[in-house]
């Protein structure tokens, strides 16, 4: 029997998951299909930031920066466990942008986005401030400003879980094959995870395929006019052993006009990124090449007193951004704003395709998608996601998200005194108020089952399989958590073997 839905979403990245949740919350029957894992490509390969995009001011993208800054504190409140404030230090490089330009940019950054909770920018004397310690001689002045850090892959999964809780069907390892319009509807072919071909009838089709947006369009036989609108750009990051002990991040200017971030990561590491490189080919094959690794090491080494060598890189990752092709002369200057392309006439079922976008603006993007689709669907209510917590994010007192997380961590530590403190903090951050669901009736670490290393236990792994769509060891080690980074090769192999043996 052919399944029928109101809205069919292609793609399980942050945009697709956000749209599915918003639409399901408005009463639509929603199906989302993702060919791999949720956040399996671009959305888990970001710089892990909820930020306005300070450098976008130079491209006069004031609207994008303002919208991003407005979303920053909204998202912090709806996911205070996954999103945490982070102070950035921007050293003044005497050979690049003048100090007054930096001050002006940061003044705008502080004032155009409705900042209420995050602290304002301040000037630093790097000669007597802790953040100046790791830096090379010659950096005496800096500016400290606010943005937020996010666990990007978990943000996607929690949106998908939220959509599922509202009735949406979330299907990973399902591939969209084709769609055709028939009698005012879409008839869609999908290849299931078992290799079978099924059809779905949908009133509306949303193409949130990310780097595959053009491939999905061509499978819909709606013409080629939109296929040239996507500009694929690879962004690579490297991870090295911890470079400094303080809890600030750095924003470094480069002579090529770009900036890179140097961010504390997973307790024992530092994350450096990103690059902007034109990309062709299969987005799943994207990887940091030798030239990109050298670029990031050299860019950071210009600021740190100790040079960063490529051989110190312990991990790297790359993602392909499906930017809207606005004709910019270089990848770094191409707009990061999103474009929504609606293909519809009076006699046809609508198809809406998404180009560009940022993790920071996914919620607002979803609202705009639903605004465009409102003439073609019957909603039970209007916009609702502003202020609605994601699963696990309903911490008591979350109007003060920083204080709420602090108190919740203390609550977990008190409620489960047998948990190692580091594990209690990780559970509070990763699962929020879902932590008791994970721990269940366990009263000791032994009751959590087999330990695989880095604090990963059998009970947690099965919880992720049963409730968070995890279908492979990689899903757990690198997206539901980043524990693969802290495990030895032997531990990762043993966990992969355990996973493969599951019934």
C-alpha cells in the first residue's frame, strides 16, 4: 500500500531535520529520508559554532549577521545543554586590518543582534592577560567578544528526535531515487535500507539535500535551471593536542582576507579551521588534503609562539557546503545566506529547494520554508519553535541558560554519585534531561555494562541505537559523540566488532 504524507523532506542535515520538526509541530504528516546518517555530511563538519559571522560584515551581509546574532541566544535557550557560550580573542595584527576597523566591526556585532545574555566586547592588553601567553611576540592588543559553541551533530539528531516525537517518520539509510508530479501530488521512489524500492505520495516536496541538492533536482525532472545555482565549497578542519590551558578561543586574521578559528575541543585538543576550497566530486569523499593542512598550520603558527606542525595533527575532517552561487569571485566571498527556490504553478505540486545556510540560522530557515509553503498546506498553528526546547533541552531555569546548565550538572552529580565527574558532565551536556532515560535503573558503573573506552558503555551505545537512530559504530563514535577521538585504534576496532555482532 502506498504511503501518503503531507510533506516529504529529502536530507537529514540540520536544515532538513529543522524543517521536519517545525512542520510536524504544525500538524503536518511528515516523512524525512536521509541516504546515510543524520548529520552524516556537511552538518557534522562545521566549526561547531553558533555565531553571527563577524567577517561577513566585510561583505556587507548585515541582514545575515543580524539574523544569525538574533538566533544565537534563541538557540542557546532551547538547547542549553548542547550550546554553551564561548569568548573569542581577536588579536590585532599590525599588518592587516587597523584596530579601529576591528573596534567598529565588534561594536556592530554587539549591537545589531539583540544581545542580552552574552557579555559585550572588551579590549585586552595581551601582555598581561592569560590569552596573550601562548601568542608570539608582537601581539600586544586584542579584543574579546562573545559567540557560542555547539555540538553540531547532536543538534541535528535532537531536531530529528523532536520531529519524531511530533509524529514525523525519520528514515535513515533510505535513498531518494526520483519524484514525479501526478494529479497535483508528488509520487516519490525511495530505496530502503534493505534495498527495496517503495513509493510515497506527498503533497509537498522539500529538497534539503545539501551538497546533493542538484542531484535531487535532476531526479525530479523539473528542468535544469536551478542546477547551476549551487556552488560546492569544501571546508576542512584539523585537530591537534591542546595548545593552551585557558578556556577562550581565538579568531586569527590571515593575509588572504580570511579568518580562522582556534577553539578548545573535547577537553584535550584544539580545533583549527576552516578552509574555503572549490569542490567537485562526491561530497562523501571530501577530506583535508596536504595543502589545506599546511595552510591551517601556517596560519595559526603566525600567531602562536610555538609553531604547529602537520605531523602533530591527530585528526581532520572536511565538509562540503552547498552555497548559493551568487557569482562571487572566490569561494570565501560567496554568500553564506540561504536561498529558497520554489518550483510551482497553479496546477503543480510544490517543490522547494534550499541553497546555502548555516547551522546558526537553521531554525529561522525552517520558519521561512513553512511560510513559503503555507498556501499549499493546512497548518494547525503558526510559528512555534522560538522558545520551544529541543529534546533534553528543557532544563529548569533555562531563561538563564548558563546557570541552568551549571545547576543541572550539579543535579546529575548529586543524583548519581557513582558516576565519575567527567562522565556526569558529559551526560548532562549530551543528553540534558534525557540523562535519567539513559541511566535507567543502573546504580553503578558495572550496571552500565561493558566499557569500550573513553567512558563509552554498552548501556549508552544501546540507548543511542534505540532512541537516536544510530545504525553503525561510526554513527556513535563520531557523530552521537566524539569519543572516537579519545579512544585508541584498538578500542575503536573492538567497539566496531561489538556493534557488528549485534542481532
